C-alpha cells in the first residue's frame, strides 16, 4: 500500500517584549533562577493580571506577516489544569476568540534542508488556522532527588500558531519552521531560536492511503528541540506508523515523546487521558478591541524575505541563488544592500559576499555583524577590479588581507604596490622585450600555433611582476604577431 503523510504543526513562540504578559516583571528568562518574579506571575491568590499591550500588538503584527484576519475584538480565557510549573492552576489563554484567524505562508525554497532542495516540486502554501496569545509556564529542572522550578519564564508572553494539516513530508515541516522563523525575525517579533526554547513545536502526524480524502489517526509528537530534530522525529514516526499498519495493527490517537539521542518516539499518553480544560472567559480581563491601534501596527509590517529576494533580483540583477542566500539572513541582506549602494556592479559584490566573505566568516565562526570587512570596502574592492586597477587574481590577495586586517583595499594596494599596470605604453614595452627574447616561440606562433601565445603572456606577466593587465597583454601580443 502506498501511504501519504499528513502533518499539522502547533508552534509556540516567545514574544520579544520588555515585560511579562500580565505583570511588570522583566521578560528575561535564562538568568539567575527566580530573579524575575512577583505575586502575579507566581500565581498568588487574589492578584490581578494587567495585560501587556506590546504583546497583543506583536501578536497582531505576526498575524499580518502571515496573512491572517485580525479580529476586531478578542478575549482571554482560562485554561484549567494543574501542573507543578504553573501554581495558579490555570493558564490565561485564548479559546474561541483568538487575535488572529486564518492566514497562509509560502515555504521558501532556501528554507528546505540543503539536501532536499533539488527535489522540491512547485511552491507550497501552508494555511494557518489561528494565532492566539497566552502566558508561558515555569520551567522544571529534574535533579537526582528532587525537581526545581524556575518561574522566570512563568507569565512570559507566548503566541501559539496553529497550521492546518497541509504539510506532507518531514522536509516540508522543516521548511515551514525555517520560513516561519525567518518571517518572525524580519518582523522583530521574536528571536525564535528553537534551541533556546524561544520557539517550541508540537507536531501532529497521521498517514493515509495515497488518494484517500479522510484523515488518518492523529499522533502528536512532543519534545522537539530543533528544526532538524522535528524533521528526524517525523521521518521516524511516519515509518513507524507505516510498519504498524503493514503488520495489521490499528493506530490509536496518542501523544508520543521524541528522544533525539535514541532517535525514537515512545508513548506518553493516549486519548483517554486527554485533559478537559474547562475553558471559561477570564473574569479578571476585559475583551480587547484591536481597531484603535491596528493601523499603527500595519505600518510596522516590513518587506518580507520572499519579496526582498524578488526585489534583489530585479533591482541589482543578481542571481536567484545569491538572492536566496542573502535574504535567508536579515543581517547579511542588510550588509549586501549597504555594499550594493556603493558598488558599480552589485552582482560582483553579491558574489564576493556569498562566496568569499561567507567562507571566511564561516572558517572564523563570525556572524556577519562582526565582519572585519566593512560593506563599503566590499564595494571599493569591486570598484578597483572593475576599473582594471588590479586583476581579479590580485583581488583575491587583497580580499584575504582585508579580512585579516580590516584595512580598505586602496590602503592595501598602495602598501603592497599591487596596482595593475594598464598603461598601454608600459605594456607594449614589456611585450616587445618578451618578443625579442623568444624568437623560437614567435616563429612557432607565426607558423600557426596560436596556443603558444600563452607562453609569451606568462613571460610578460613575470616581467611585470604580475602587474600587467592580462587582457591588454593578450591583445598587444596578438596584434604584434598576427
Ligand atoms: P485537537 O483538538 O486535538 O488539538 P486540532 O484539530 O485542534 O486537534 O488540531 C491540532 C493540530 O493537529 C493542527 O495543527 C492540525 O492541523 C493537526 N491535525 C489535526 N488532525 C490531523 C490529522 N489527522 N493528521 C495530522 N495532523 C492533524
Ligand atoms: Zn511577575
Ligand atoms: Mg487544538
């Protein structure tokens, strides 16, 4: 039997706000445990929540980035359950009136795993169901004989993005998470680093016979700590479900845990143990009217990576591949635009950045924001190559020196006396000298062995200490020997 996988994601994203969702504590998880808490986020009896407007606006902004409808009016609800890291015994969330409904996102080609990019067929749109806003819970740390809870994360603003079951492969799920992360970074909504827990993802996956319309039994996977981990977990789980069905087993709806080290999923709880959250409207908070400020938020929508890529290709005439690499890192794209503004040939600047600069930064483990070479000096280097002041071979050496010292290309060219000789008189003199000194090769060329010119070009380059403009040398020799 030929099966197809169906995947839907529930992605939690921590918002980049100054303070927490319902209190004035600083939203800074990861420092000294329990240093950012107050009676509200510790869930003391009788305290009153006061909503963080910035978090509500950032959620609406995320909805705008993802093509959602923004509800003119929404509200908060209580989701009741007990867990040690949540001492109020309920979480303030949104149930039936979330801030954002519907929406869609196109998967970017460059956001698929590198090894899967050659297999992409067409452009995939993934529909979203909703985005709602809630508060994060504390984080438990299990020690040998006890468990500790850090409440600095409790009450942090957390947005949940729910997709429709529109994805079909682990690679598409990978691409969804990578594209989503990029879009959220462009919107400055979150740093969305899965390894830091700023973006967390539950994956729902089922399989069904290819062509079947009805959805199969849904299995939810938890504990995915990286985008590549989500891909691995899905690949494992899809195969496990196929084999179970092949053995004639019946799948049951359940939640399974992914163990990244062992590379397997194992059952956590089945549907019979599902929670009843007894949602009801949060009585301590008024409904939210988004209309008074929605236009202000609309003005914060930036040019998104996909649009930026198209613009780069049109405005700067750079290749699809280069444009894709550049926009996949917002800082890199900004760097390129600064260089392109001064470069006579932006495509040369793009090549230099995508190939040479990225290679050196990678080797030195430096982010683009700490590049020793300034964008304007990338432009300057392309300028001296374009004008013929130095050869492209010399440019490699100048680039290496720029990366090492941070000096600008003109300073390095002057220091090393590198500038290319493009003075016709000087080059002609070199050529005459070499022709006079090599009568045998000259006879050879004149009797039809055109390739032998290369040997003379080499001699001229040597004579000029590598500084003669090779194109001009070629031209002179051909003219003189034809
Ligand atoms: P629940 O009510 O159990 O939370 P939802 O209908 O809200 O389920 O869906 C939760 C997530 O699971 C969504 O991302 C949705 O796309 C996905 N999903 C729902 N049914 C399936 C299925 N049969 N196979 C795969 N994913 C599914
Ligand atoms: Zn607090
Ligand atoms: Mg649900």
